[in-house]
């Protein structure tokens, strides 16, 4: 409905916009055409006007030329021998010149002139005398004896020079000088608002005459150069204009002129040829003056066009409104139908949600009640056979197994809940993809010990094995898929784990993982629902293969979080194949077998029996230990470890570090065999598990087998060295538990059973335990006793009266020296990142998660002791 509403609003807007665009295009083209036509009209007008002005000037110059020739003829027929006679002749010739204020001037070879008004002087423009006899030179100059007036000169070289009697003076040139004020009457360009400027220039653009008003327009002797850099907007270019001028053609262009104040205005310039003088007329006129009438026409046209446009757009709007109203009526009917459908769909979805909720509760009720039934049933059997130790031990083992299964179910539901709420984040940590794959293969290999299924690993050589990414979630993805393969593949089948590096780009690498099996497969109609929460193919699967139906949904969510893709192909009773592709960052600073920095831990002389079936893992662990001074004896499986221990005397080995999943004999079996040997060190030698099996049930199995500690792969060198150092002392052998004897512990938990379990574990290590049931009691006990009464506080977080976080903050705020120093550990079932962050912010030093593991508590207290 929302999309329909948007379309209902958008299409009229688009229609109106299209109409405006079309109108804009038409307007632009029309006014462009109109501007072009107006320019041509103005150009033709100014060219015609300039041509008429040129004709007038041509007549004036031709008349002056004829008058000059007549004067020369008169002078030629007179026999002039003296200067006085020359003045008389000049005065007589000036009588028939048109203008009364004009002068006839003769110039001698020495550049002295003789005027018809009886004056003489020196001619200042000698360079102008260099002309041929049949040519005339035009110029505008001042005479030395009439400096208040400008004269328009027509100068000619005489064909027959006159030699006066004294023989020292030879008259060579004759000229007519016309008063420029009189010329203006012939060269008038008035009538354009006193804004039409005319210039008479020679072929090079040098100014011979100008018709200006009170304010000059273009200054300088060369007019063409003066407007060379002005912006031309119509009529071509300045170069084309100059070319037409030199070829003797008339032309015009429009340009932008900027005056001294910065005001910009459009102007026209046109030229016309003066044939009688090899010169040109240049007329300059503002566009606003030249096109006054056309501008009015343009303005009126624009107003009319705007009116038409408004009417057109109004009609478009009216049409759109009418169509919208019509569609709105139809839409109302459609929306009514859609609303009914939505209500129906909502009702179906509500019923589906209720059904899903009911199915979930039904399935979870079954899945949870099954292990609870085992726990309660085995507890009743154990109570009835309390004196039968073997029976009680068997019941306890089964209770432990059911508890671990129940914990796994709860963890799946909680993981799914955190993913759906957006609390699960991608962790970017350094890891080796080869180790990650090997660890997963080891874990799955351990599940196949009692099965006749072949696990085939086909891993290509990686060019970039050292990565930065979320190894934990990636490993969980692999184990979830491979675990299902183990579950749904019959004995005699095969499981494939293939991996290859596909592409490297911008310090990122694309990996492709293919996980396949020859198991029972899935029906085609179930595949679209494979990644749905609680999805299982049919009810029979739930009873035959235990699980919540959340594993594949969690897998898909993890892959999405890491930015990867997963595809699945399956055929019923043939098998299933998953293809995963993920881009990951390359660890640019990683080095093969990068040595660990000095940890200040001394393992010199420690004799270690190292048991590992994967050569790469063996090489890495051996290198780490030998760098710290340990003496390493390798074994490739559990049987070799048993043989090495049994065939050597007591004291040969100080420590056994053992993998779990190995061929021939696994680590759990090997540990049990060693612990049962009839020799003193069989019960006391520390055995440490170093395995990729990192879940709680795996740790429990190692502890039940007799192992002393558990190290998860990929190994943290710091943790490995600290763990081994805790079991080894160069000054003698002392159990690590003995180091806690006498430690004074304040223990707080509001659940009596939890309090009893924790107290029992601690007192087995000969510690002194004081108990409290809430945070208020902890604060009172700490504040009511003197400094040094307690060495450490172990405290639950969720308690009545006062919770653990508030109690920790209260203690840290006390004004006594040990308040800020005493170690405080959270001991809680809150195990997520935000929970750990809250305990740190409250001032706690560490975080011990429930269910409690004695080994974790031990190491935490040893850290405090050290």
C-alpha cells in the first residue's frame, strides 16, 4: 500500500516535471532563434548605417581631393618666384574651397609650411611627407600657429615642385586643412541618445578621426587593438572581424564592454570601407540603443510566452488533478480490497506465529524434558543404590552427560536469541586458517572414532594463510555442518572437507570451503526451509537424531555476519554439499613461526613428552617449548605416548602435553591408561590437554580422564607457558594446589547449592573460606574487618538486597588502602561481552563463568597468589 501511495504521488509530479521540461526546451529553442534573428536584424541595420556614413565621408574626402588637385593646377600655371607671391596664390586658391575656415598650405623640402592665411611654421609630421605623387594622405593634426584647433588634412606630393628665386626653398607638398568642427556636421552620427561613436581609421587601425561626445569611449591611437581583448558574444570572432576589415568587406559583431566603474554592457561595432582614402569607418553603438524597438518586442514576446506557459501548466495541473481524482476513487476500492486481504494475511500470520510458538514450546519441551528425565531418573537410581559405588558412578556419569546435552540445547537457544537481537558481533583477531581447519578436522575425527566413516580433507596450498577475522564463529560454522554430516551419514559413508584460496585483492582474500557427505540427504521441498529456526525435515528426525533444529539457522546467521555466502545442494538418500565463500582480511604483519617474545618464564630443563599427530602443530608447539629451554620428546599418537612413559624410569618426564583426537589411540584413552599404571609417578605427573575440542563437555571429559589442565587450539603462547610453568619448578616439585594453602577467601552466592559447590572446591585446596549470601553481607564483612583479613573476593553478580556490581563499586569507593587493591572476581552465569564489560567497569579484576570449572578458579587464584 505504501508503494502504491508513493506511485500515486510520484506520477503526477513526473508528468508535471516532463511538461515543464518540454516547455523549457521549446522556450530555450524559440528564444535562441529569436536572439539570432534579432542579432541579424541589428547587424544589418548598423552595417547599413555605417555604409551610409562611409559614403558621406567618401564624398567629403573625394571633394577635398578634387579641390587639392585644382589648387595644384592653379599653382602650376602661376609663375611663382618669391615667398610673397606664394602667399598671394595660396590666398587666392582658398577662396573657392567649400569651407571658409579651411586653409591651403604649401610645404617645402625643409618641412617648413606656408599657409593661405599668411602664416608660416615648421611641419612636425615629416614622416607623413613620404608619399607618392598620385597618393593622398589623410590625418587630423594641429598647426603650430593655430594650436586651439584640429584640422583634417588632405596631403599630396606635388608633381612639379616650385623653386623660389633665392634657390634655397623648394615647395614639394600641397595640403588642404579643413576645420574638424565643420567636418562634424558632415560626419554627424547623432540621434542615438548621444551614444554612437564613430572612428575614421587607416587599414592598420590607427585613428585618423573620431566623432565622440563629452566622454571618450575608446582611447588610444589604434582602435582595433583597443578592443582586441573584449568578450565577443555574437557575430564570430575578433580575428574574423579583422580579416573582413583587411579584405575590404563590411562586417559587424556584438561584444561586452566594461567601463571604469565595472559596469558591463553589450555593444555593437561595424566597419565600412572608404574607397577614396584606403581607410575604414568604425561605428560603436550599445545594443540597448540599437535594438530599442526590438527589445520592446522581445519583452512583450517574453510576457506573452510566460502567460501562455502559465495557462499551459495550469491545464496540465487540471488534467492531472482530474486523473488523480479518478484514480483515487479506483484506488479507494483497491485499497479496501487490499485491506481485507491484509487483515486476512495478518490473521493467518498470527495463527502461524501462534502455531510456531506452540511447535517451539512443544519441541523444546520434548528436547529439554528428555535430558531432565535422565538426570532425575539417574538421581533416583543412585539414591536407591547409595552403597553400590559402581552403580552410583555409572549414574553420575549419565547425569553428567545429560547435563551437558541440556546445556548444549540452552546454549543453542541463547545463541539464536543473541543473533536475532543483534548482540552477536564479529571479532577481528589474528589466526591461521590452516590451524583452524586442522582443529575442526581433529574435532570431527574424534567423533568418528567409533564410526566407520571416512573423513577426506582436500586443502590446497594457501598463499595467504595468516588472516584477521572471526575464527571462533568460522570454526563453529564448520563444526555445525560437519557435525550434521557425522550425524546423518551411515557407516561406510564419506565426509569431504575441501578448501581453496580463490582470489586476492586489496589486502583481502576470498576463500571457498566445500563440505560434503554421502549421507541421507534432504528432500528438495525442505531445502528452502533449511536455515529456518527449529526447522527439521520431519518428526521422525527429531527422535532419531537429537537436536533443536537451530544449528543450521545459527550457521547461516554467522556467515551473514561475516559477510559470506552459503549455498546447499542435496539429494535424498544420496548426500549433501555446502559451498561457503567468505572474504577475509590478510594479516600483513604475520610471520611463519613468529617467535614469542620473552615471557620471563623459566622452563629450562623441563622434560616434556609432547603428543601430537599433526606435524605442523607438533613443529609449532615444539619450537615454542624448546625456545623456553624445555627438552621435548615427540610422540605421534596416544599409543606411542603410553609406550614412551611406561618404558622409561620414573623422572624421565616432568610433563605430558597431549592432543585428544589422534589415530591408533586418542588422548583420553592414553591418559586413562597412564593413570592406572602401578608406578608412583603415574598418578602425579601433570598431563595437559592441548586440543581444538574447546567446549565445556570436552573440558569435562579431559578432567574425568585424569588430565590436569586444558589448552585450546589455536594455542595462545602466553597461556601455554603460564600453564606449564604452574606445574614446573626448578627448585623442586610442588603441586600447584598447595600454593593456595592458607589463602583467605570471601565467597558470596545467594544460591545455597552453588555456594556449597564453590566452598567445597576451595576448601579442598586448604584455603580459608568465609561465606556471604548477598552483596550487603560482603560489604559489611569487608568493612567490619581489618586490612589483610581477606586475600580475594569471589562474588556472584545477581543477588538479593545488593547485587555484586554495586557491592564491588561500594568496596572500591571505601577510604582504606586495601579497598582499591583487593582482587574481586565475578562468579556468574552472565557470560556475554557486555556482561564482562560491566564487571570490569564496576572494578572487578576477573570473570569466572558458571557452570564453574575448578581449573579456571585455580588459575585465577594462582594469578592472585603470584
